[in-house]
């Protein structure tokens, strides 16, 4: 998102012809249309809703959210277990794997890399049914850890691609000095290379977090006990009336709780976000 | 040559295999291989195997019944209807998203003041998870708290409140609006990257040759943007054919199963009709179709890439 510097004379394209006022009006209205739904949800999550009494500010929606179903704390904890498994395993697997793909020759390397990228070609939904059966066979039915591992697999093409590129961008001389000094390849990885590929790791962590945090369809299929639901599945069950009439106030609060971490990460880690976006767009 | 390379009777065989780069490489790649084989290759193989068997959700026995599960597909009304609906939805969302994303990209390509704010504003919905977005719009469209009906009534555009998810057409349009809101900024960014890669002198030359803004867009911008457009196209088509959660959240497939997608029909076969064999047959057919569509689109994309 770099700003382009150029004079008005260099403006190009069909939007060029628009006067400043028209441009501002159109672009501004569209911007409002895009941001308004988010603002509306945030505001109405703390506003007294229709039929809830005199207009004003209230935390009642959040209080109701705390106690719906198994309770917000349970759902948050479940989601965080999935996120932790996804993030930690993604980092370990992709750092080691990216190192292997970038620095080593081994038989079957091309096949393994192709197989990893093939995960992108196969629709996730189509392998959830066999995954459900397989996880059941190893007693990971309805398991948050099992769900986390499935998330690691879905994220793997991105994570591996990201880390292999990160290692490729580091000059070999950096670890060769360490290897000459008697370091093992693992020592060179942990002591010399890890700091150099840290931006790549941050990006892997960011997108693993977002995947684990937001995933719906896998969680819906693989978790079948209400007490084990992650936040998105629990919120959808709220809408579908699993707990009686739809509580829109609690729903608004739930959308806010679920969206705020994503928005915060976007604004704090914009660089990692954009580098991941570019990688993601290329791989697509 | 070091001492450890020489054979010795005190023997550290471990040292020797470790010295071979192929082995070390495999050690680092082993976790990746484990994830790929156990959680990807094996499930794909199992999907194929299940599709050849009678495989009830609970209990057994699992007996070979090929080709029954596949033979059932042509008489699976819900899935057939799902194909039609999913393709319709995909065609509509491709046009909608590409056009809106193109307009947004042209807006934020302008080197005007405050354009960074516009980019962020257009992109920000893409940051929120799809399920949260769908839940947000479920509230927007709702009769009890949704602001759309009161707003449109106040403006005099509609007289009676509209049930935004109540008819098949309304449900489809409402979902298309949600998806455009959620993804337009994402594709805008891809197109913006493409726009910024077009050299300026080409525009200059076109203008000197007397091209108007629309001619330049048609004969200079669009052809040069083709790789980026094709990339958007591939991603939107794949996403559209696999549509599930936007409809699951907003409509649950209703009204009257009018918004059941292919993926939804597959899961109903598995978890409502308890037939994993038939569901797997649908999965295998979809998998082959999607891989074929992907491969086809990518080959077209590559041909267009100069």
C-alpha cells in the first residue's frame, strides 16, 4: 500500500477525467458503505436494542454472550486451543520443512514439494469426510487438537512456501561460517538463520492464527459436542436457534469479539499481512 | 577428509549416516512429509475407497458396492439442484466481484490525497473472518434489528419491509451483497498491483496518439491487466463452486432448499442422511471436477501471461 507520488498531470486511467468533488463524493460514499456495517455492529453491540428498554449504552449484550450455551469463556478457550496447535505446529513444521527445501538435497524432494502444494488444488470440503473418519479411528473425534492439526495441513502450502522463500532470501555465507566453525546444521538453523527468517515466521504465525481463529467448516464437521465448539461454530449455533430464539444483541457482541483480534492484527502487523497477501495471491 | 570419515572399530555409525545430506534433508522434511501423508494423501485415498463402499455414518459393515454410490448421483435431486444453483451463483459473483474490484482499483490507483485511507477502508472487510461477516449481515438483514428496512422506508424507496432472506431471489441477492462487501477489497488489491505494474510511458504514448480515457482503458489497461484479472477469475470461480458457509449462515440452504450448494448437498448426504459412501462419491466427483477446472484455468492464465 505504498503511496504513489506524481503530479496531477500524470494521472491516468478513466478515473482521471473526474473532477475532485465528484471523485471525492463517489470514493467517499463507497468507503462509508464498506466501513459502515462494521461500525453499525460495534455500536449496536453496546446500544440498548429495539424492545430492550430506553435507548442508551449497555453491556447487557456482552453479559448475555458470556452465558449463552456453554459460555463465552469456554468457546474462547476452545478456539485458543485450536489456534495454539495451529500456530505452534505450523511454525515448527514449516521452519524445518522450509530449511529442508531451501538448503538440502534429498531424494523425493520435488515430489514432496509438489504434494504439499497439491493441498491447494484439492477442495478442503471434499477431504473433511475422510478426515472425520480417520480422526475417529485414532480417537481424535470431536478433538480440538485434531482440528488444529487439520488446520496445520490446510495452511501447510502457504507456510512452507513462505518459509522456503524466506530461507532462499538468506545468503548461504551466513550459515557456512557457522558450519565451518563446527556448528551442526541444526545449530546453524537455530543460532544463525532463525533471526534472519523472523519476518517470514511472523507471517506464518499471523496467518496460522487467523485460520485457526476463523475456521468454520472444518470445526463444524469435526466437532460434534456443543461444549467443544469454537467461537465461530458457537455463534452460528446461536443464530440457528440451538438456544431458543435468536438473541441478536448477544450475536452483535459475538461478532465484535470474533472480529476485533483480526482487525487489531491487521493494523499492527500490516507489513506481515501484505507480504502474506502477495505470497497468497501468487500461490493462488 | 577428517578422522570421522575413516572406519574405526570403536565405531560411530550414527556419525556416518548423519553425514549424508540426503538423510539430514529428510530429517528436516519429515514433519512436513508426515502432515502431507497422514492428513492429506491418506484422506484423499480414503475418500476414493469410501466412495467404492457402502459406508454408513455409524456402524458397519463397510462392503464393496461399486458403482452404486456413483450411480446414485444422477438421481440425487438435492445435489443436481445444488449444481445448478452453485453454477448460477458462481457466474454472478464472478461478474459482480471483478467489476466492483476493478472500479475500486481504478479509484485507489489515483495519486490523490487520502487515497491510503480509501484503500484501507475498502480492504478492511477482507480482514474479518467470513463467518463473522455472514453473521454480521444476518443481523443487517434481520427483521428485528436490521437497519436496512427502516432506512429504505424512511427514504421512501420501499413501502413495506422486505424479507431479505425470505425468497429464493432475495436470499441469493443478499448473499451476493455480503460476498461483494467481504471480498471486493481483496481482489482490488490484486488488480491494483497489476495496474501499478503497467509502465507509464504506454499511457503517455496512447494519449499522444489521441486516445480518450475510455479507449485507453479498453485498449491499453485491460489487455495489460489480463494476468491479474485471470488470477482473480480463477480464485473467484474456485471459491464460488465451493460456496458453503455464506449460505449455511444466512439461509441454511433455504427457503425451500433453493440455496443449497454442492458442498452443502454433500454434507447433507453425509450427516443428515448418514451415508458417507454416497457423500464420498460426490466428494470424489467434485474433487476431480475442481482440479480439472483449476488446471484448465491455470493453463489459460499461463498462455495469457506474456
